[in-house]
């Protein structure tokens, strides 16, 4: 009598287990199937999914075949894991994720080699278009791209760093010519995974890494001008509301420059960790009575502080940063440094278009001047 484990149902059960990430050897033993036979079945299943014969390149950009070889999983399992589909075991998912990081795999990067022509399409990642800074940056990038007859695909990764990384991979899958990254949260090491193989410009954050092009407002000068303004107004005890680096590395760096310049100018500086504008009221309540001025990381923090001061009937000089959107209104009149968003957006698009035309260009960092606005909040 024939062994029932070699019936078609056993074959399908074995294929399903391999597809879920189990090893071929263990599955073959479990179902009493010769390992070589099961490998042929798995190969036939993969071929039925994608009949085109491909040759896995050696060196250069990692491919899905490299991931499969590195993890010991089949191409179909790797493919499903990359797409986040059901039916992949947690262990297999973790192995694929580790291989992606180790090999520097970028989804659909083969499109770079398949396309010898340009699509005249730019991919843009913005962190959160609802925030004034990112919303105005998005508009500036769109405006300049349209003027240069470029299609601009815009996406956001508002959830977390993994969400932003997936958003960039999705843009590459659309076969854009290059990427503009506008996020103060995504670590630069993640951006560099893409810039090593693909034209990328970071817009709106003061990065000067030798591997990534960037365009930004001269935040260092803005921070110094605001600090100098308070020193000239004879403020000696000054608090600086500073978001933790883990939450916002850009705002943390910005406020650190403020604090350093104040201390150099002879002021007594109190750095106060404030994670978000929602925490400003609590920080205000714990400020020393000797403090006469507060420097905020941006206008949203400054507006929250002004509201808290009104509730507590306390008078402090307050500075913001960015000078954008409704918070730039004369009704509030915050003393701030206004970001050159239009100029940054236009320059970022111009730079990316040049990179697409010539990948051999030397990395460039462009810091554009902003404008100091002295409002009622420091009168």
C-alpha cells in the first residue's frame, strides 16, 4: 500500500510549511519526503509565481535572491515577508528583517538598473504635513517640481521610523528618479541606505554628512541671533525648553546651540527637558522665579508657553523658531527666526534634478539665510 504521506495533500502541506518559514530539511523529515524532492517542489512553486528567469547579481545592490540565500528561506517566503503578508512565521520575518538591514536591501532597487531613461518623477517624504513646517515645505517642493516639469509623488511616514523607511521604499517602487527626504525624525543612517544607491537630497534639516546632499535654513545663525537678542535686552537668567534627542534630534540640537550661545554671553542658563508642547505648562510651573526669559525650540512650544503664562499671570520674554503658518500671525507676534522655506524647497528640487542628471557630483550642503522677526513677546 502506498505511503499516504506522499499523496498530493502531503505535498501541499509540506509546501505550506516551507512557505511559512520552516526549513526544507525539517519539513521533509516531518512528512517523510526526500529533501531533494521537496526542494524541487519548492522551486516549481516559486517558478509558478514568477516564470521569468533571473540571474542574481554578485556585488552591488542586494536583491531578493541575496536575501533568500542569506536567510536560508525560499524566495516566495522572503517576498511575502517583505510585503508584510500573512502566513510567514515570526522567526522567518525576523530573519528577513535582519538580512535587509545587514545587506542594505532596498525594495525594487533593480528598477534603477532596468531603467536607462528618466521618468521625470520626484519622490518626496514629509514627516507630517499637518505641522506648519512640513506643510509649507511640501508646498514649496511641489511648486518648484511643477515649474521644472517634474511629477512630484508625496508620501508621509507619520507613525514611526519604520513607517518612514517603508514610505521611502514605496516611492522607489514607483520608479521615481530621486528622493527628497523632509523629516527631522528619521535617523541619517537610514537615509544613507538609500543615498548610496539612489539620488537623495535631505531638505529642511541641518545635516552635513559627507554621504548625503542637504539643503536647509541656517538654523545655527538663527539660534545665535535669537540668543543675542535676549542678551541685548539684559536678560541674565534664561530657560531653554529642550526636547530630548531621542524624540527630536533636530530640535534638541537647535536648542543646544541656543543654550551654548547664551552661556558664552554670560547668562545663567537653565535647560529644561520638554518633550512636546503639551508638557509646557508643567515646565512653566517649575521654573525658578529668577528666570525672566524662555527660549523655545519652535513657535508651537512658544504659543503653548504664552497660553500657560496667561493662565498663571506670569510675565516672561519668549522666543520661538520657524515663523510659519498661523503662528506667524501679527495677532500673536512671536519673536522668532523665520525659516526660508520657499528657498529651501526650490533649492532641494534643483539639487536633486542635477544629481539625477549626474550622479558623479560632489556632495553639497547648502545653508540658506532666514530672517529675524522681533515681536511683542520679547518687548
